[in-house]
C-alpha cells in the first residue's frame, strides 16, 4: 500500500518561496547574502541570546562547538547512548572519547543522575541531548558541570522551541547546536546553527567555520579551518520557516494531544507506554513516540510492517544505542537504553496532520497492537 502518512515532512507555508526568489534575484546564492544575518538574528531571538552562527548542517555545528570548547585528543565527554550518531561522532572527530550514559526510563533522556554515574577523572565536558524534543534536566546537568569544572554542550537538533519553566533549550549550556534537516520542526533542507556563550570562543568558531580565515584580514588563514558555512538560499528558506515557528510548535502540540487522548486506552491495556509529561517542561514534540511494553525488535518490526503495508502509515524505530555500533562497540550493559532502543517507535508528526488523521493512525495502531501482540 502507498504510504499515506509519513513520519515527518517539511511544510513550507510561510514566506519561504518569496525569500528564495528574492535571494536568487539578488545573485547571492552561496555563503554570503542578506538572508544569512537575518536568519541568524531570528535564531538568536528565539533562544534569547546575543548571537548565533548558521552552519551547513547540524553535525558541522556539533563539530564546531566541540572545537570551540577546546576538546582535544585524550579527553572524555559524556553523551547519551540513546541518541543520533552525530552526537558521538562530533566528539570522535576531535580525537576525544565519548563515554556513554544510560537513560531515564520515563523521559528517555540521559539525566544528571545518569551522567554523574559515568563521570571519570578525564571528563572535560557533557554533550546533553533533548531526545525527540523532550528536555532533559539541563538545569541540573549545568550545575553538575559547573561544580566539577566541566563544560556543557546542548544538542538541540530535536528540541527547537522546547522550554524548561519558560527558558528555551539551547540557552543553558556553554554552547548549543541545532539541526534544520528536512524532517526537523523547521527546515532549510540541510542546515544547522551554533550558539557559543563566550564571545572569544564564538569568534574562534566563526573563524573555524570559514576555512580559518581571519575575520579582519581577507585570505589570511592563521588556523586550520573548515568550510561549514550555510548558503544564502538555505537561510532564505530558514527565515521563512522560523517566522512560522510558533505555528509549527502549536501544530505539533495539538497533534501530540490527539495522540495522548487516542492512545491512553492502549496504555491502560499495558500494550505501550506514552511519553512522560514533566511539570514545567514543554516538549517540542519533534516526533511523537511511544514504547512497546514487550516483544522487542521482532515484534516491533512486524507491527511497523503491518502499519505500512496494510494502512499506509510510516513509523520509525528508536535510534540504535551508540555503544552497540561497530566504531563505539562496548560489552557494557545499559539496560534502560537497550530496552527503549528495541521497543520504541516514532509516529507521524508534522504540521498539517488533522485530528481526524491522527484518529485514523491511532485506530490502526490499536488494531495492529491488539492482533499482533
């Protein structure tokens, strides 16, 4: 059956087309042009910080953040095992070693308690992730890092617009990064952003982003740098998208409320667990997710296949734990992470899904879970 409901897709319903045409007409289509500073300013205003840097994608933003924070070979950085691979890779790019933390079974995040358990004498920093849009206890993680003289980097690829007691994720750490890939809450196709709290470190990140060129002396490259810049075309799309951020967030929260309402009976029957809603924490609901209570990989694969082939509903498994990937493989047991990774599912979540669409999706999920389980 043809897929009717994708897990995620970009929705371009603002000024994106008009801004892109304007950028094309201006002749500025590469890494200079009027839309780059406009987009960067809009991101900074969203975070309530003074300045952000755009990048070519979220992974390059993570790499720049690690470099700007002084990460070097031999250092160790604590990162959740349950995350997208870019979080761990950015640490490895610097010759440092990622140390993997287990997660809290309710919020699915590596919390301050999880991180403290794997702290070592070589820990120089923590790369915290707000998984699937749910904030981790980043205020407590920040205090833990301060008390131990370590830096804190927030990976907000999935959490743009999420808040803790009204304060945006991405504004707690020494640095934070964002992704604007096609499936994110707002998209530039490929793109990312970086915030570095310290102005000198931020200046260093800006130099690194532009091939290490001195910011006041053109074609003078005093340091080894990278070409991690965003294009003006991508920034034009991004500006149109971020102008609509409140709308997209409201849509995702409406969709999440529909899922909660329709899937509560399945939770009551013990067939799945829904996301935890923490007082004072506002998730961006990048993807609405749930966790099967049993069965593991094989059962989940059967459920996902049946939803796709019989109902046209695309779903997605949770990330494979980092400590189970070949380049980071470890025999250590992180039981909560391993359970979630083999039982978690992401459901369609994007602007434009109607309440009736979510009802249809949930009806199919209920039928399949009750018959396959």
